[in-house]
């Protein structure tokens, strides 16, 4: 029976990739729109692909060096050459996931804009189809890669004993290491890229020059739109790909310890608990595809409800199927260390993971959503300037860590109560089982954001921008929920990998009373702060370069200087009210901004600045592990997990709250009986707050998710050598 499952699992990955091929083809067939729209879209696409090419060129060197080091550790028990091969496969599959998502997102953005010229429903269909290619591409590549490696190594070594199964899984850990490495660089590099462009475009364009966001006169606007794809499509895709793969492998490691227990050996060759996470991931592909079919909206309807219907439909289907799969694959009851567990208990652990993921998403929405009490508090305190805006945002971000942490703690205790360490690991799999549709909803956001930018740059009618803004507003909420979901899944995945590390290293407990363990704990707690500082400072340096370049172009390109002067002269009046001579002068500025120079600045800065944080993440566990031993490394992992989760929640939510406080002013907000709008002094204060929050929510915060998991994966890779 287990052989049949091993052969079937990769087929589910192929089904997911076939779905991405079909949806991508459908998106490509949609009309692009006007010649100007096509030109803008080409600039964005070229910039995105130029970044990926430059990033992957650097990463290929890193992958080769690490693969060589892995191959020559000369440990026959861990089959070092095969670990290196798995590492390369993980890196290739992770990079492919980012490439697929980026490619279709840069096709879908302009087609969403064009669809918005006719209807909101059509625009949602195009944007979500583009996002679903990213989502299904990630899960398809994850299941296909893990399924093929499990099949390949299983046939090479045979899996009739626990030792053979553990050897196969230890080799597969290299796949997770490869995925984690690419994910970290994609997140850090992409985050630096997008925020350097965003901060430069906002501070010079919106604050200094007083021109609207995404205006074609702003030289940084193309780089800003490229950054949305680089950070929120390729970066988020690599992040969840790595969580998805890491949670499955962590659970497989712990599942292998059950093989010789009574009840397990009689079914699936003892590998029921090993195969379960792979089967759940495979079934999650089908439920995600079915759920995506529910995402439809009528003209005038609510896109948010349509997206929620798709997500919740998939979640309900997954829960029902999970119950029957667990009962089929696991024995009714068993005992570990004198404690009795049941298959129903494993199902409850999975339910805890899924419920905690949804709950953290909802809490994130409350703390970052437009019009909510926490965001309103930031709006109110913006009346007295940027300083009080920033103080309020920091307070909201810090406060927002409380409830998600309580939810995670409750989920961990409940999952452990019902199924031990395996329960914690399988809870992470449960949270990530519907990654396909979750990521589709998340990737829809930057596509809609780009669509609005293209509408603005192409100077399309107001109703087009209103439709794309409606999609983008929902996208901001889904992105915030997606970040909360990513943090929750990172925490549980890191704990699953931590438990797997302890099992592999033969550690039963980590005693913080021991000096080395306490030292490791403190060092681990410090790393998220150092990591955040490096990425934040990198954004600051890159943004300074961008600001200098935009100011230079506004000053030295005559057509831009004249066009900006005319915009101030007419102060927001429609073009048809201008004199014909002024209209001609303004039109002459079209296309004169040097967009490619700004794209080049963001690309070079992000590639340069991503290297040091990545090296620290990879080398820290190695140095502590070989220098201080397995227990000290366990302390390091505990410290980085606790501080990393809290820092990630704080930064992501503070940034999201600052962003939506700014948006409330742009739509018009009443404070103490008086209306305030875009351009008012309180609005300018929120722009400063949002600028501070940008690297919080899009660079350092999300990057911490991967730091936790990458360090745990590295520890798991070196555990047999300690």
C-alpha cells in the first residue's frame, strides 16, 4: 500500500502544475489594452525579470559553494552527495516557484487594468487567476519535489526498517535547506528592492513634489511597481514554499519514530505517520483548486466576500477529508513514553493548526484594517504630527503581539496534549494544507496594486482607478492576513523542525540552567534584532540613493521640471481645463523620466545588501553547533524562535497599521467633527509613518519568518554530525 501512495503523491504535484499552465495560458490570452498600457507593463516586466536574473546569478554561486561543502562532509551515514543533490533540487524548485509567480503576475497586472475598463467582476477574475498560478505553482512544486525524492531514495535504500526510513528523510532535509536558502535571499533582497523604490517614490514624489502616487512623471514609479512583484509575489511565494516543505519534512522525521510501535507496523509498512503529511499536502492541492472555483463576484459586489468564500470552502473540504485520511492512515491508538494517543487526537491537532492560522489572520486584520479601532487611534494621533503618529504605530504593533502569541501558545499546548511532538508538527501541516488558495489570495494583492499603478500612469478614466482601488483595498487586507498566516505557520514549522532536531540529535530536554544553553538562548534572542537592523539599514541606504536620483531627474530633465511646475500651477484641475500650450508642454514630458536608472539602483542595492543577513543566518547554527554542542544549538534555536516570532508580528502589524492610517486620510476621514483629506498636515504625518512602516512590514518583519526556519533546517542538517 505504501508503495502505491509513494508513486501517486508526485502525480498530485503534476496536477497542480497543469492547473498553473492552464490558468497562465488563460491570463495570457486576455487583452493588454492601449499601446501606452502595454509599454508601461513591459517596463515593469523587464525590471522584474532583470532583478530575478541578477539575484539568481548571485544565488547560483551560493548554491554551488554550499552544495560542495555538503557533498564533502564525508559522512556515509547521511549520504552527503545525496544531501547536496537534494539541496540543489530544493534551491531550483524554490527559484522556479518565484519565477513562475513573477512571470504571470507581470502579465496579469496590465490585463487586470484593461479588464477594469469594463467591469469589476472581470478585473477580479484576471487578478485572482494570476494569483492562483503563484499559489498552485508553489504547492505543485513542493509536492512534486518531495514526492519524487521520497520515491527515488526509497527505491535506492529500501524502507523496510526505521533506520532506512530515517536515512531517506535525513537526505531529504537537504531539499528543505535549499528551499530555505533561496527563500531568505528572495525575501530580504525583494524586501530591500521594493521598499527602496517605495520610500524614494513617496518622499520625493508625494511629499516634496506633491504629485499623486504612481504618476508617470515620477522616475521611481516603475521600480515601485516592480518591487510589488519582487517582494510580495516572488518573496511571499518563496517564504510559504519553504514553510510548506519544512513542515512536511519536520513531521516526517517525527513520524519515523513511530514505525516500530504496535499498530503502526501492520499498516503502510509502519510508515503511516511518515506518509500522512505528504498525503494531506496532496489532497490540499485538490481542495485549493475546487475552492478557487468559488471566487466570483457580480458587478457591484464585494470582492472580499468572494475571496473569503473560496478560502473557507477549501478549508471546510480539507477538514472533512483530513478526518477520514487520518483515521485510514493511523492506528486507532498507541502509546509513547507511557502516554496514550489516538488518531482522533492527531486530527484535533491538525484542527488546532488550521484554526490558529485563521485566528491569527483575523487578529492581524483587526490591528491593521482600515477603520478599525487600533488604526483609528493612529489616525487621531496624526493631528499633532509625525512623532505622535509613529509613537501610536509602535504601540499598536507591540500590543498586537499579545493575542497571536496566546493563540500560538494554546495551539502548541493543545496539539502536544492530543498527539505529542508529532501533534505540533502535524498542526503546522494542517495550517499550511490549503497553501494553494491562501497564496493565490495573497498574490492577488500585488497584481491589483500594479493594476492601479498602470491605470494611473496610463491616465485612464477615474472609474478604472476606482475599480482597481477597490480590488487593491481588499488586496491590502488579504496581504496583512497573509503575513499573519505566514508568521503563524513559520512559528509552528520552526517548532516542528526544532522537535525534529532534538529527535535527530538525541536530545531529550534542553536545560536552560546550563550556562552553555543559557548563552545559546541569549544569542538566539539577539539574532532577530541584528537581522532586522541589517535589513532596515539596507533599506535606508538604498532609499537615499533612490531619493538622490529622483531629485536629480526632477532638476536636470527640462521636460519633467516644466511638467511639475504646470501641475502646481493648475493644482489638481483636469487636463481639459488647461491651455492648449500647457497641455502640449505637459504631454512632451511623457516617457522622459529615466525609469531604468531607478530600477538599476534598487536591483544593485538589494543584491548587495542581502548577502550579509543571509550569511549570518546560515553560519550561526554551524558555529554554535560545532563550537558549543547540540544543547547550546538547541538554546540558540529556542531564543531565535521566541524573539523572532514576536518581532515579526510587531513589525508586520505596525507597518500595516501605519499604511492603512495613511489610506484613511486619502479617502477622507473625520476627526473631532472636521474632515481631513489627502495633502493635509495630518496626512503628511501619516506618509512619514507609512515610510517608517514600509521596511517593517515588507522587509525585516517577513524576513524573520525565514530566519527561524532556515536556522532550524541548518541545525537539522548538521545534527547527525554533532
